[in-house]
């Protein structure tokens, strides 16, 4: 504590006279005003003690602080004091009383106990004994009086005034005045402690409520505050990190030099590049895991010390959200590309399937009327090749078209054959031998043949990619079978390196891939799993017999087999006349040729305007209508609507012919389900035409019944 003098008053005697002339009551009121109006009572206490001493015509006034310190016992220290140096000179500094002094003096022991209870202590030095008398005589004290200072119900300290010239008996007015000042000081202490407590509570509440981690460090980098959000973020408890250096505790090695140099530079020159700025870096938690954070550093001054507050925000959720947004953006981009490719392939398939329809139909007719076996064989080869081209176009179109799963009965064996055709070139060009073992009996499943083909083709392509690193024999085995539990199963197995055990559980996650950059998107297996599950099936990975990859899919079988359906005897029809509308004359003529083999006469038109006029002039009944779906002017659906309005009975005798059956499904949604036209795909064979005739016959029979 510093010695107190009144700098503004040069003549102590004059000051004494001034304060004494006011009277103790006025002086006490003035002290009350000063202490109550002051924001910080400690800034006023020094002058207050000087005024009090002179108003009492004394030579020293002291505010003692009393404490019971754990491990050290009771002590009385000097909080603030004033002395009249005109009388005492450089002497008279109060004495601090500590435990050892009390234990060695019985009077001090008694007085310390009374002080704890708040007893008033007054008298003359000559009446004392032991250490206390010696100490008071050293301080030249003749008379003394002290009152307890209470704060929050306990004795905070004592307020004392000493006369160092005469022995005096303290008057009631002096007792009352000193008691009042002690109460005023106690009240100021209470208010200060309450405000400090409120401020501390507010600070603690703010720190605890903060969603960001708040870490406060001193100039050396030592951690002095660590809020709950920081505990959760870094995995440390507050008591474990207090006092530890922030750099070695929370910062990864590569960022430590930057923070150390930045703090040193700021302390030396106040030119820190990191103060007051937000930047991203990495942090490390108690487990040693490194994760991204956003850090903002601010400086505060507290009691002459520079402290630095670090607001730390965990960026892991944000990064995951950004990655998800990027994945969704990539997925949207991929979907847009697939949609564009689907539109392109729809047009391409239409242009390809029209000439393919002619090739298939004419080769079928050539086969029927071939003059010799050699010509018959060649016609069959042409027909088979054209039909294969048609299946490949259809399969590719089905894989890129974004359409909902269509539940229809399909043979799993045929699904696998389609997938093998799609992936055949990649296997041949890579020198891969594909072994197939398909079930001799049909495996009828209910689902979307295009989507299931996509699943099988994805497994085959994945196996081709895996075998690229194999130097020896490259082999893929494809198998279909009916399980003992009555399920349809297909497996695709290769003799490649397989999938490591530690990542097998993740291979069906979206965007997880083991392939190099540029090979695959990481969504194939995820989409395949989703498709299989939508078909009420299951898919899993297991290690193959040679250590390679084996993917297994199981799907529920339908109750009725396709073999039974195919073996159903064809029903007789009463169809004799057909109307064919197609803007491709060769396609229409080929269809008419096939119908002629079945005893059906055809009327051909290349557009609806021409056909409308022709139909109105016909004097014969039309039994069936074959119309191309997409034509200039009017579409097949437009023709369906207009024609069935005039001749309602044709609603069940109308067949749309298209090279894009998937696109046609969406257009069919506009038609009432019970009046939906039949669909025949290009290129069509004799069997396809017979199937269309049989379906129309069924609908006619259902209408009559």
C-alpha cells in the first residue's frame, strides 16, 4: 500500500481546522456521498481516510483487512492508511499481524478472537501489554479506537484511528461517527462485491452459453479460461487444461510456429496480423485427432495484463454440409446429364429402331419364304443381329432414362442376358472370359427390367475395372438360380483382388469408391442397393472362391412362372382388317407383310390427315389399329383420342408402336388406366406381332364378358 497525503492541501493544520469546523456529522455525510457516488469505492478510500483522520484530530487512520486463510490461519493486513507526516515523519506505518505473532502473544490471541466477533477496540497504549504495547509504542500511538467493518454479514476488516500526541477518551459522538463510517465502507464493499459477483455471473453465463469454444490465454499462452463448448469440442476438461500452454495443447504441429510468432510479434510491436481477424486452421483434440476450426482472436486488458480471447468454431459440421451440397450438386449435374443423354438416346433409338424394324421384319419374311436352307440360315443371322441391336439400344435407353420403377413380370435370366450384352464389348476388349450358368427354368420376378439390368450391368462393369490390375487370367462368373427358400438369385464373381475387409461395410454408401480418380463416381453400388431394396430384395458382398469379389442379389419369385405363360396356347382371333399409320413407309410395309402372313389385310397411311380421310371413306370394319407413337403433325396419342371418340370400340383395339417404350410410359399417364392403349416395341418380330394380336383379343373378350 502507498502512503497517503493530500496533494491539494499543503498545510495540514489548515486542513484540520477546516474539517473540524464542519463537525463530524457533516464530514460523515460528505464521506457517505463520496463513497456512494463513486463507481469504485477503492479509488475514494485513500482520501476518505485522510479526511477522517483530520476530522477526528488524529494522526493516523487505517483500514485493515481481516482473513482466515486456509493453511495460514488468521491474519490482519493493511488495505489502506493515512498518516500525518508533520507529526510522525516517515515513522508510523501500521503493522501487519500474522498467525505466528498471534500464537506467541496471549493478548493478541484474545483480541483476534474478539475481532472475529466484531468487538469495538478502544483505549490507551499504556493499558496494553506484550507485543501489542511494544508495537503501538514504536508507532507512537497514545490512544486508539477501531470499529468492525461488516460486509454480507461477516467481519470484512476494521476501521481504526490513532492519536499519536495525547491520551484521549473517545466521546460518544466520535464513537457514533466512526461506527457510521465503518457502516458506509461496509455498504460500499457489499455493493462492489455484489456488482463484481453479478459481472462474474454474467461473464460465466455468457461463456457457458456460448456455442463457440471460448479459450482465454495470458501473454505467455497459458490457458486461464476454457468454456463448456471448448470442452466438448476438444475433449478436455477445464481443470485439465488450465495453466497449460494453448499451442502445445490444442494446436497441431504445422500451425504452432505461426501462432507462436504471431503472439510474439504482437506483444513486441502491437502489429499482430491475427488479432481481430477470422481465419481457418486445424485444431487437435485430447485424442490427437485433427479437425478444421475457425478462429477469431481478440485482446482485452484486465488489471494491467494483456489477455487474448480465442473464439473457436468447429467446422466439421459445416464441411460435412458443404460436402453434402457438393454431392447433391454433382448428383443433380449427373441427373441432368443422364436426362440429356436420355433425350438424345430417345431420338437416336427412334431413328435406329425404324430401320431395324424393317430389317427384322424383312429378314423374318425372308426366313419364312427362303428357297433353300442356306438362305434361311443367312436370313436368321440377319434377324438375330438386328434384334440384338434393338435390345442393346433399349437397354442403354433404360439405364439413362429417369423413370419410376415399373412393376411388371420379367424373367431374371433375360435381365442377365441384357446386362451381358451391354457389357460384352468391355469384357472382350479387356481379355476377360465371361462364364455364364443360367437357370434352365425361367425365374419370374416382379419389377422393372431396365433397373434390374442396370444393377447387373453395374456389377459386371465393376468386375471389369477390378480385373484391370490382374496380369494373368481374367475371369467373371455369372450365375442365376432358384434358392431352396424359393428366391431368385443371381451372382457376379470375378478373380480380381477383391475388396479389403476394413472397407467392405462402406461400399454401398453414396460416393464411396475405391477406384482411381476419373474411374467411377462412387454412386453405382449405392444406386444398385436402392434399386434392389425397392424390389423387396437384398444385396450383399462376399469373398469369392478365388479371393475376388462376389456380389449376390436375391429377389422374390412370382407365383406363376414365365414358362407357364409362354406355354399358353395362342388364342384364336377374329381380326381380319388392320389400319397401319406410320410416317416410315418401309416400317409400315414390313408390319403389313407380317400381318398378311397371319391372314390379316392392312390399310397403310403415312400420316393422320391422310388416315382420317381414308377411314371415313372405308366401307369395311377396322379390327385393329397400329399407329406410330411419334410422327410429324399428330402423335399416336392424338390419333388414339380422336379415333376412339368416333369409334369407341377401337379403344381396346389400338396398338402404339414405338422405339422408346420408356418415354411412352410417361405419356400413357394421361390416358385413363382402363382405356390405355397397348404398346409394341420396335424393332418387332413375328412373335411380337402375334403377342399384340393376342393382347387385343384378350381385351375384346374382357369387354364382351
